[in-house]
C-alpha cells in the first residue's frame, strides 16, 4: 500500500496519482463525501456507487458510540458491517472539539467527549482513537489532533500545535493494523510560524500521508489559502496531501494547483439541502421564482441521475413544497458535480492543460447572491 505520483503539471503544483489501499486504488485528486453513521444524509451507498464515488470518510468516535466497537469486532470491521467494497477514511473525532454538543474538556492526555445519544462521558486519548480505528478497519486512519476554531488568540494555537505533535507521536507508537494507512494532521491556525513548525514536525514522522486541518472554520479565504501554503511548503512532495473540511468547487481547484490531492466536506450536501446547487457558472438558489418555468436540467452536460431525468422547474416545485425527496436529488447532483470536476482536473493534468483549465473554471464560476 502506497502513494504514487503519476504525472505532475509543469505550470502549477497540481499532480495526479494513485493511492493504494487494502480495499483498492483511488485516483488522485479526489473528493470524499461524509458518511457519518454508515450512510450519508439523504444518500445511500448505492447512490454513492452510482455517482462514481471512489472513497468516503466516516467519524471514528461516532462509530465507537453506535454501532459500537463490539459489533464492529463481530463483523470484522466497518466494511463488512455496511457492505462497502471500496476504500474508507476515518476521522479521529478531533472535529468534535469545536462542537459543544460533544466536547467536555481536554488535557494533554486526551479529550473528554459527551455522547449526543445519552449524555454519557467518554475519554479519547490518541492511543484509544487509534485502537478504535484499527478495529473499524478503515483503509486510512487519522490521528487525534487538537483542532481549534478560527480567530482565537495565539496561545490557543500554540497549545494546539504542541498537543497535535505529541498526540501524533503517541498514535504512531500504538498503530498495529498493517492493512491500514495512517495520516498525520497539521494544525496552527493561520499563523505562519505555527503552521510551519507543526508541518515540519509532523513531516518528520513515518506517516503514509499528511492532512492539513483546522481551516474553513470562519477565517477569511485569503488567510485560509495562506495557511495551506505555509503547510504545504514544509511537507514532502512524495506524500499524499489531504485538505480537511474544504468542499467548495473554487477552493478545491485552487488547492489542487497548490499540490493538494484529497478533500472531504459536508459543504456540497449541506448546500444542496438548502437548495443551493452547483453549476459550471456558479451556484444557484433553486428556491428563486425564476426557476418555476425552466424546463431544462440543472446542467445539460451533467451525468448525474437528477440531471438525466428532471428539470429545474420540477426540482423547484419539490423544494418549495418542502418534499424530503428533493434533498436526495439535489445532494446527488452536488456530489457528482465535485466528482466530475475532479475527473476533468485529472484529465487536464494528464494533458498538461491544468493551468488553463483552472483559470477558465474560476473565471466562469461566478457566485450569485444566494
């Protein structure tokens, strides 16, 4: 199991590659839908197959709570329990640090979380999180990191960097599943020196890949992209790079040009559930009255099941009637839009045209007032 760069773009830092995992290969760059509880919101695993999803990500802490590690041991892993044959990533649960419903307290030893189901308390150390992911049997396990929210003071980020580096070392020491890749995570807010310090220290450790975390949390777009640069500049080119939580089409294309290979986010499906739909000319608000009599698909060039069968007028009708099924149709389109965008990005990198492709896409992708 390894990551192999197939081709590099000559004018940008974009590249295409192959990530080999225990459950098959993934072509990079790629996007992962979020499958929180063994199923995505309003999208089944059959749907994910239909829209050509290569891989998805689930949350290890939530899987620990339900269905629970006992059941996952009995089924010999998460793949068997849900009957999914392709690769899966698992996040550590570090994202729940910013969620008051989950987070109780934290020390250098680890984090106390609350169960959203019954209010019970659970302690997650870097070692415990890695043990759980070994049981879950995901193809890629993320270490527990100290992820702080945006726009905090420097001391908060300094402590987060210390914990993230320390916890990464502790996680590596107990990782025992030889069929599971393990990724480190870079933190540090938007401070250049903290990002550089964390990236350098995480880069020294024997990780299979490295993620950039703690962004897209309320900081400005300019500061987010600077923080991505600060991180990438201090990571080995040969390792796969994963930008966590970033899912807008324009940010994905910009990040690919910087050398990012992998993305995940709830953004496409969250937008879809509110009627905000991706198109090559920018996102549209399907609730607007002008779509009531538009008898065309969202996009003629889109091969998603929604665009193949339904018109904007019909989807607008369902949305205005608050029909739950429309959330399925719109979510399918938005995720397929991202997958197709990355398929095209891979093709253009292969041809040596990625710079022109990205410029044209970003020029055409204009945001209307949603």
